[in-house]
């Protein structure tokens, strides 16, 4: 659970850094996550309203406010959600690269498939 929380924090902070956001080491993670998610949608849609709740679930276990049995019970679901955040970030990056490769990021008028130049 410690590693899941660290991975969640790290991917959030990396997205923030890449986006040019200021990340304070002692700042509120809740605020950072909210800002990053508002701008880059890193939390998957299935739990987008509860993104910080995942961090809270992980924190309860990390800070010893849970039994080992409960921590083991929560591990797989929390792992799936953290993996979902990571996959979302990588998917977004892949989509941006594909859009760049297609030239859709340029200020060009939309052309239908039949209007392609050189086709």
C-alpha cells in the first residue's frame, strides 16, 4: 500500500511538472490532485469524483490506522485504481502523440478523408 500511494503521488507530481505547474513539497496533495485532474484528467472517469478518496484510503493503511487483514483486503482494489490512473496518463500521452503525428494540433482547416492532399 505504501508503494501504491507513492506511485499515485509520483504520477500526479510528474504530470504537474510536465504541465509547468508549481509543486510544493509540503503543499496539500488534495489541492494538487484537484488542479492536475481539472487540467489533465488523470483520474479515470469511473471514479473521477472520488480521486482524492483513493489517496485517503491508501493513507489510512500507510499511517497504521488499519489492520493487516483490512489492508490485504483493500490492496487489489486500490492497486487496480492506481493502475487506472497510470494507464490514463499514458493513454493521454499516446493520444497526444497520435494527434501530433496526424497534424491535428496545427491551425489547419478540417479536411475529410477524400480531401487529403497527395492522396
